[in-house]
C-alpha cells in the first residue's frame, strides 16, 4: 500500500503498538487508516476540552432554544444536543486525515477551534409558519446576545432541504441550529442513514 509522506509521518503501518482503527471520513473504498497513538491521544484531548466547555454552557443554551419554539414548532433530539467526546474526536481526526490529501493540511488544533456543532439543535416548524419561526428565532437569539456566524439556506438543493446556522453564544461557544419542516427533517434522516 502506497502512503504519502504526510500520512506516513502519522501512521505506523506495522500495527504492532495496538493502535485504534478509524474510518477516514468519506473514503470511496473500504480502506482503513491506522491512527498513530499520539495523534489519537491529541484528538481525544481536544475533544474532551471542547466537550467540557460546551457542557458548562449547554443548559443555558438549551433553555434559550426552548424559548424560541412558537406554536406549531418543536425542538427535536434535545437528548443529542451535546456531541459526545468520541464523536468530536472522530470528526477532528476525519477532517485532519482528509486534509492530508490536499495542499492545505489542517492541524488538529485548528480543526477543533472550527467545530461548529459541538452543541446542536434542530427546530422543526409547520410549513405555514416556517418563515415566521426562522425570523423569530433569529431576532430572539440576537436579543439574547448571540451572534450569527453563518447562515446557509439549502432549500434549492436537490437533496438536503433546510436552513443551517451557526451562532456564537455570549460566552464564545459556537453552536448549530437547523431549521426544518416535518418533511425536510424526515428526508434529512433518510439521506443520513443511506
């Protein structure tokens, strides 16, 4: 198996040290990357730090999110609003390994700093009040001191339909808020499990 110089620096192909195996993101083959123990440990450390910080603010943010709900809307998946340490570590490693195949290699630290869904919410709205609910949520969060970081409207997409936003909470934590209708939420779930 040919390994580029960049990957070879991080991967111990002898597999004699009991390394963890992780899927390397969205590969087209069944190849498995072998993660050097130091790299795994650093990703775990960064993930734990993100999780600890998010855990402190999550109850406040969840309370704020619950106040956004208008008649005919609901928050879905609150039990998953805080991404797990394992999931964060996988995401950090996956993005890093994918970046090794490009000229712009990303450090684990820079990836961790840019994770926007450590805390995430999904607001499902009735189609009749979707626009009103989105506007209400945006205005309410702004009034509470949240800053809009990104806004992506994917309703013109052929597959994923909805609005994805990232907000910066008053303490600096970045969170994700998705806006869906019942139909777009169901379709999203179908595509995520294909």
